[in-house]
C-alpha cells in the first residue's frame, strides 16, 4: 500500500504545536518517531492530511530524575535515550530493561515512550513497567493541562482517554521508595525484535520488618489493554514474602488476563507464561528489595 | 499539497531538494540523490536494509520522512570509506571474513555495526548479536558477520592506540 499524501508541520514550541492541532482539527495527527503512525498510514489505511511533528519542539526530549520529583520523561523522549539514562537505569530497572530490549536498535533510536503509550497496543512494552511504577501522563490542550493516571489511560486496543487535540507533554513517574525492587520480563518469538507475546512487570516495596508494604504487578499483551493484577497484589501486601507465597501470587496473575490466540502465541501458552514470568519477576523484585542484587 | 524544499546533509555534502512531504528518507536518498547503497527491503522497519545514521544514531530510513531529516547529519554507506582507495575497517573486515554474500543486507548491517561500536567499542559476541538484532541477512547465517564486527572492533581499537 502506498503512503497517503499529507503536509508535515514542524513547530518549534508546544504552543505552536497546539495551535496547529486546533487549526487543522479533523484530519490532523501528531508525529513523533513515526514507527507506529507511518506504518498504520502505509499499511492500515489510516489517513491524515496534516501531520504535526513533535521532533523539533524545544525541550520535549528532556529526561530528568530528581529524588524529590521522581522521573520526568518528555513527550518526545526516545526509547533508547530513556533506556540508557542513568537515573532510569538506577531507579527504574524494569523500565530501563523494557526500553533497551524492545523492538530493534533502530526503532528504539526513533520511537518514543509517549508514542508507545498513546498508540495503546495491548503489547506496548513500556506500559507494564510504567503501570507498576504508578506513572501519570501530563496532557496539554489549548485550554489547559491535566494529569491522567496511566492506570486510567487505556480503554481498549488502540484506544485511550487522550483527546484528539491533546498532546502528552511528559510522563511523570514517582521516585521509588527505600527497600523497593522492580523488574520486567518479556517473551517474544524473534528474541527482542518481535512484539512481545507476554510481558510482566512487578514492583515490591518492603517495610522495616521485611513484610510487603506495597506490591504492583502489571501484564502486557494478554488482555485488550495492559492490566494490573489486583488479586496478586492483595495476596502479597501485608505479608511476609516467602517463596511459597510468591509462587502462589505469581500463579494468581493468570486470573487477571484474558489472552487470545494469534500469530505470536496461543492463549494457553500465554497463560502458562504469565505464571512463569510473574513468579520470576516477583523473585527478582524481592532480591532487589532485600538489597541482594542480581 | 506542495513540495517542501529541504536541505539534506549527506556524508558531508549538502543537497537542496524539493520533496513530497510523504516520501521517506530511503526513497529520497535512492531516487533523488541516486545514493542507491541504502536498500529498501521490507519497507516496514523489520529488516534493517535501509539503516542510515541520522545525527549519529542508526535509524530505519524507510520509516523516516525525508522532511524530518532537514538540516540533520546523515551518513549512508557511500560516506564510510575514507577515500576511493581505502575501505572503512568495518567494510574491510566484512570483505575479509566473507560476511558479504548477495550484499543486500550489507550497507544496513555495516551502519548498524558502526552505531554499535560507537556506543560500545568492545562488545561481546552476545552484544554484537543484540546490536545487529534489527538487521536480517538471508545468506550468511550471521556468524561471519559477527566475526567481522569483532575483527573491526579490534582494528579500530588498535588504530586508536597506534
Ligand atoms: C519493527 C518494529 C518493531 C516494534 N517492536 C515493538 C516492541 O517490541 N514493543 C513495543 O511496545 N512496540 C514495538 N513497536 C511499535 C513502536 O515502535 C512503539 O510503539 C514506539 O514506541 C512508538 O513511538 P513513536 O514515537 O514512533 O510513535 P508514533 O508512531 O510517532 O506515534 C504513535 C501514536 O502516538 C501519538 N503520539 C505520539 N507522541 C504523542 C504525544 N507526545 N502526545 C500525544 N500523542 C502522541 C501519535 O499521534 C500516534 O497516534 C515496533 C515497531 C516496529 C516498526
Ligand atoms: S526496509 Fe526499512 S527496515 Fe526493512
Ligand atoms: S548477504 Fe545476502 S542478505 Fe545478507
């Protein structure tokens, strides 16, 4: 299929980008790395007469971490840069891992975290880690700005609560507390390059006695949207995390998913793998939270 | 929809071209600038044949709009050899180690390897395989490519010391 015809606008400020969006209202799309958008336009018949590129908007690629503010990922920050940012590597290992193994080096050099979320694929690799970390999106519109919890963001495959004239200015991720461990595991056919068939992210935060203060588990590619595993989280919170409990909690994640059969994997395989990966992730989170790395 | 006039900076040369805004960098490099070293395989980001360096980063030029490359530094395979009589150490190593068969994947493979070695000058075998994970080769079986990249890494390191 040939690429449909469009005009490309390259604003230098967020204000200009917002103006362009509202001026062209219908038939306008934001362009970041283009790795999802251009594919959909060329292969799935998605049409837009105007593309507003975010790639020259000043300051939108910024990535910053401070203990007080946590992590701020700019709305055009690219996957590769997020993956190798020292603050991300140190404090958000699950996100760093997702950003450095998903897709291909070339795609990671082009694609953005915001694009990954807004595209809203059930398999979006940054979604499960960011759900586990309790991330929010800062969305701007001409009228103002709002914060959307990632947990409330996805509505279905390719669907989110973002309005057509809103731009994700940044993704904010709270700083992880002390005695906290997190991890992400994914499976796909062609090692990293293929879209994930299953992805599991987890976070464990222990209290001074070593009991689980907070647990977050999130799954990718096994339901219409990335999902949290509330049942498993509740099983663990307040408890002493012994191995048997981790195994049971990991197994319970299977009840949070509604996988389908597709070209990447069967539903049954996905279910089996959710359990295996969730158990692995929980063990790793515990080791990290207890301060014994690896 | 009017053409947009852009400046492409390719391998140190500047070209002013009027392009349709929906055309990809791969198409414009090949069809307008006649730099046909950059290949188009899958045209969907999977195979890496179209890899070029944009501001020093490897990207798939089949998913990059040409207008987005306006005034940014582009390196294609044509820009790698330091002179008509000398190959870049990566090119030399690919030839010496039999890492080129039909050659269709080679330009992209070499640019992906260049990006890898710039970020990680002494990669392990595993890191080389991962770093080239976005490039498909249907001929060589990859082992000779990995050997060539290892050899080039040594050559480049030696060059820096010497
Ligand atoms: C070969 C290949 C392999 C891939 N492998 C993976 C994989 O393993 N895992 C995975 O999760 N994904 C994968 N992808 C999908 C894609 O690369 C990612 O989803 C990427 O993060 C998308 O980011 P982008 O900047 O390219 O988005 P774009 O394509 O530019 O945009 C995607 C959507 O988001 C919107 N958008 C972008 N930025 C903003 C913003 N700041 N505010 C509001 N809306 C915005 C756009 O309008 C568009 O609708 C792959 C893609 C390809 C081509
Ligand atoms: S042609 Fe661009 S990745 Fe295959
Ligand atoms: S040499 Fe033929 S595809 Fe790699």
